[in-house]
């Protein structure tokens, strides 16, 4: 078979991010005027299920046949695709969500921009390409994610695009999104430049109330001004989420759900939220089960929700209580959990208005106590127990007492150093 010249264009995120000055991670290409059979004959490896996508035989970059799509049912999977050789580059770009994602670059480095993406980058606006935007509910989450990435640069959602997002919500399309895909977009938003923008964008269009009502209801719930100058629980949640943006992803998620219990505090006791930690744990479980959050994420989130107040007050706690905290966290068996717990509590404590909340000395204080508790000489304790004929519960008690003594001694050292 005679080799054909495959006409291809770099598209999507690679073009957008280069123009915005961000590092390019993935390079995706659109192929115009070729068939799947011709691509295979050139050595490209097919990987797409819904429509023809191929891996380059050498670079392994993705090459997709230019396509159009037609809405056939609710949800983001309810589409039929056309990859006929007559589909043009402009046709393919028109089906994309935002103008900044609907640009292409040819082999000479020239930009093809039929829908005004360059101008929208200049104007710092996230704008839909066509009314077909309102056919895919996943685009609501994608716009929110892009806002979280670029809000710090001054980007905003175009009012007409926000209107289309509201239309998708009102039409019930959001409910058609599968949990795994919703979770993936949430997960990917947590370590962006401004994670809070993801949630506030979803709240503005009404999607947050459907997807995570446990967070949506936090706005308007007051807190004690002494500890929360921002007062509003929803504002605090967003401040804390932004504080966690550079932390491990599971830590950021734990911060995201750490105060859900405040959303169900009875009105007659507000602005106090006594007991909100334990009250929030079932809500954390509900969110995790609904979104199919990984078990290790849920495990950390439940612990942060249940015990974060003890981290904040650790300087006032007795050594026995601190030992119980470390055990409740399962930190003696999994030391990495303690560090993640401390980071999450730090994001919570510093996610508030006011200079007095800029630092969190409890973090290093807790680390020092945990280091002391885990540095006891286990071998010596076991040897002494064996000499006394002790085992089982008696040995466990000896280890526990040694840990408490180490914590108590370290607390004294820390107090004297202040």
C-alpha cells in the first residue's frame, strides 16, 4: 500500500498552555482527511473505543481522527460521532468546550484559531465555542476546573457560558454524570492554583447543590467570630481548601470535607458548633460513598474530620490524651498518617482571616511529641517484659506507658523552651 501523507495538527491543552506560558505535559493531535485503516497502515496503534484514537508508533502521542458529534441521549456519553474524511479541522474544533481549547497549531508552528481563543486569552475569559456546549454536562465541571487553574491570572467565566451551565443544571443533566467522572474532576481541581474557584463556580451555576450538597449548605452558617473572623462557614471552607493546594491530594480532600458537621448544627445553638467533629463523620462517609472516593482518601478524611480539634488544642492536652489521639489515628502503625493529619489541620487553622491565624505552632509541637512517642526502645521494653513473664495485654500496657512517659517528658522540654 502506498504511504499517505497524514495531515495533523497539535490541538487542545498543549496549544493553550504554551500560549499561557505553562509547561506542556501532553501533546494531542488531530488528523484530517485520513481513515482508521490508513492510520493503521502507517503503524499507528488504535486505542480508542468510542471513536478512532491512535498512538504514534514512536512518540506514543495521541492522534485522533477529526470528528463531529451529535447529541443522542442525556449525559456526557450520549453522543454519536462522525469521523468521515470530509470532516475539517474547523469542524473538529467547533465541538470543543471553550475557545481557549479550540485552537490548533500546524507543523510550521502557525496557530489556527477559528473561534477567537487568542482574543479570549488576551481578555482572560472562559467562553464556550458554540451553543452545543449545553449538550454535555461534563463541561460544567471542566469550566470550573479551568477557572481553578487560571483564576489567579484574572480569568473569569463569560456570562453567557455561565447561563449555559445553569441551563444544564436546570435540565437535570448533572444527575446523569457518573460518580467516577465527577470524582476525577474534583480530585484534579484540589491541587490547582485556586481550588476554591472550582467549588464557587459550581455553586454559582447550581451544580454544587446537586453534586456535593454537604458543602453547598455551609454558606450562610455562622461560626464564633473569636475563632473565625470570616464568620461564614462556607468562606472558611474555601480558605482552608486554598491553604491545602500544595499538599498531597488526599490531604487536600480531607481538608475539603473536614467541617461538614457544621452544616447540620441546630440553629438554636449557633454560632457554636460543639460536637461538629463527630457529627461530620457520617457525612464524610456519605460523600465518599456517593462519589466512589478511594478508601485511603476516605480513611484520612474521616480521621481529620473526627480529630482535628484535638490537633488545634494539643498544647493543652494531657500526655495520656495525646497517646490516645495517636492511636486513634493509627499513626503508630502508619506513621505517614500523622504527618498528613498535621498538614490537614494546619490548612484548617490557617484558612481564616486575620494575622493571628497565619502560623500554626501546633504542627511542629505535635510532630515533636509523635517523634518522642515513636522513639521509645521497643526491644528493651520487650526484654524487660519477658524477664517478668509478661506478654499480651501486659506487654501492650508497658509499651503504652513508655510512650506516655516519653510524650510527657517531651512536653516539659517544649514548655521550657517557649
